[in-house]
């Protein structure tokens, strides 16, 4: 090995030299696959040259943080060594040292949540299955129904993702759920899913998918849909590549054993298509709904790999058409043209935005023959990293969506159809090695007019971009209290939650575990879920305030699996108790014991 001498580097140190990482080596103490780790930190074409050593070290620190944030390694470190220098650059060898944590854990766990009672079960995790970073999750539990010792919900799930099979990978997931009332087991429900992707076949790849899931097209939760599809990727087609995916959907009615065909579809895409020197992608999906119901065709032509002033830009045109088989006529036709762009700024700030104009024909709603402008705006910023068992940093995002109607003959309808704004912010700051402050804020505002622009109108119940339950974010408010105050409807125009924690590491067993204690305060602000009008004033808003204490432990060998206990109190009840209005036993509280941090 050629090592660069101090004299050699000294002879060129006054020149503007580039600093180049020539190659990486990985040393693992454990089962992790060295080649997979190397692929994670080394770009396919190599790292770009760095103008200074400091810039190179900053990039290496970012790679180390990425591995640390996976929470499956006990320790990650690296060294770099100059191995060659000339008049233009110094080349380095970088060596990463990985000390695997125990990634598999099986825990018989009791959990208590005042919302439903006790839950007894078994959980097993492995975030580094076979040393290839495949992810195993298994759970089986029995949960009390309304704190009854006679009625239970039984649930079991197994999910294994990213199982390597040669150059391909397999994802498997299955769920079983049932209700036990006394000694009788009823309402048995199960789902299963398998995805096998990236199967090499000559110069192409093959994907295979099968799932059995709840039929969301009907009100009957026990109807099921079996979906089977196969996708053939990168088929040569003139000077382009084509992907094709036929799919079949079968339906099983409640109480039946036979499967009836529900629909069939055929998806295809061609990439690239060259038009005037630009690159486009064409996609088409045709769906046939049985029996003799309708045909739906959706087509889209998208500009890709384009840039304006260095910013990636896309453009598309699309058409979505329905054809009724009985009446032999088209309906619900939508035509659209749109564009999107995105760019990055310093401080890890990113922006993306899309703008689309759509026109509807043969619609039964008031949107018929009315152009609609739609836009989505997203800004994200910051990052959060783990430093031992504390996090530090700040990250957040803001998402805005809006539809606006144009050229309506009914002038009082010339207005926003709907818009929503949601945001989330996570911030963590540490004081020394034992004290930390953290906060999470999330919320949204949604506007939908009371008249009927659409076939159906719904407000998001909480955070439009994700399926999340608002009371789950508040420690100290029972689900029943939330529903009593706000209802269990589908309409909510405003919702926000603020979590604030002060954390102390009060126990440290070197080489084994660390114990933490937190005091917290949560604040929630919501509108009623039963009101369908769009007006919002202070009389429509309900405030929830809670305080409490949490304790959790993190074992050195299992950093991904903190064990947590949380006790939260309704602050309004606490104040009422000190004012003498209610007794101590009347204070509402929520006790949760389980795994995983609150946020």
C-alpha cells in the first residue's frame, strides 16, 4: 500500500488541491452484510471531489449519521487515510467500523391503556434479518373489549420486508383478527399479501404480486378482494423500454366460498419517448368492471428529466374516461394539463410544487364544464439525528393544497372549491449528556364549501396526508372523552396538537441500558366532527390540555426497542380538583405501557 508521506503532502499543501475518496472498506463486527452497507454510503459513480478536507469530513459525518439513525448498530465510526497525492488531488481510503447491535428481540408483553383495558401478547422484531436489513415484525395479542374479562379482540400479524433472493426481493405480510365473546370465536377476518420484485429475466425484470384484502368498494367489511398481478419491466420497444402489468381482481361475498371476477385491468408504460429532443413517459391503464358495468381508461404523457435554471421541471397531460356498458355512453370524463417543479436550498430546505388545470365533461355535479385549477405546495426543512440515546436537530414540513373553480355561470360559485394547509415540526435540543428538551407540533386547517361541487364531501379527521387519530397524539385524554366532546363524524375543519417534553437520563448501566424520565404537557385544539358547515369561530373550538410523566428505558443492544410507561392527566380536571369542584378519583387520566416512544 502506498502511503502519502508528510513531505509529499507538504509539497502540495499550498495548492488548490481536490480531496477524493478513492475507495471504501467496511469492517463489521456482527452479521451485517458489508456489501449492502457499502452500497448505502458509496454513490454508484463515486463521491464528488471535495474542495477541502473539512467538506469531505462533513460528508463522511452525514454518512455516519445515516447509519446511526437506522438504530440497528451499537457503534459506527470511520477513519480516512491519504494514499496518493499529485499536483491536482489527494486521494483517500475511508474505512468504516460497524459494531452490530442485537437486532432480534422477542418480548412477551403486557400493555395497559385506559381506553380499552389490558392487552397481553407477544412481539418479535428484527430490523436486520439475515444481516441484509430485511425487516421482521410479528405480533399476537388479546385485548379486552371495554375492560371486560370475558370479551376479547384477538389479533396477529407477521410482516417480512426486503428479503433478498439473489438480485430480487420479497415482501410478505399477513393478518388475522377475530372477536371472542365468552367462549365463542366470531368475526374472523384475515388478509395476506406477497410481493416479489426485481426477478431478473435476461435483460428485463419481473414483479409478481398477490393480495387478499378487505373490499373497500362495499359497506360490508367482510367482503374480500383477491388481486393478482404480474409486471414485466424493461421490455425492448423500438428505441424505448416498455413495462406491462395485467391484473385480475376477484370478489368473495360474505358467507360464500366461491370467488367471482370483479374487474380486470391492463397497465402499460413506455419510457423514454423522444419529442423535439425532450424525454417523455407515456402510461395507460384500462380497467373493465364486471359484470357488464363500465370501462375506464386513464392515459398520461409526462415530461421528465427537464430543468429550468437548474431546477427539475415536469409537465403532463392526462385523460380519464368512463364508458357505461349498458347505455353505451361516456361519462365522468376528466382532462388535465399540469406542471411541477422542485429545488433545494441551503440548510436542508426543499420545495416542490404542482399546478394543474382540469376540465370535466358529462359529470352529474356542478363541476360539469367548469375548469378547475389545482395546486399542491410542499416545503420541508431540517433534519434530526441520534446522538447516543438523545436526538438533536429540527425538521418540519408544510403542505398546502387547493382547488379553484373558473368561469362558472353561477357567479357565487366562482370561488375556492376546497383548500387545506397542514404542518408538522419536530425539535430536539440537548444540555450536556443527560438533559434534553423536545417538542412536536402538528396541525391542519381545511376549507370545503357547504354546496355540492363533488359527489361526496368529507373533511379530514386529522392530518390529511396520513391516517392518524387525534386522541392518540394526546397523553391524558381518553378516546371516549374526545368523541363525547367532538363527536365521531367525518368532518373536522381544524386540528392541532402540541407535545412538549423535558427529559432526564437518570440511570445509566454502562454496557447494558439507560433509563429516562420525562415530564410533559400536551395541548390539542379541534373543531367538532359533526358540523358540516364551513364557518369556524372560537365557539366551535375545543381545547384539551394535559400534563403527566413518562419513563422509558433503552438497552444498548436493542436501541430500536424502547420500553415506555406514560401517565397523563386532564389538566382541566386537575385544576377543578384543586378548586374543590371534583374529587381526586374523578380526575381523568390515561395510562399507557408498551414499546416505542410517543414521538
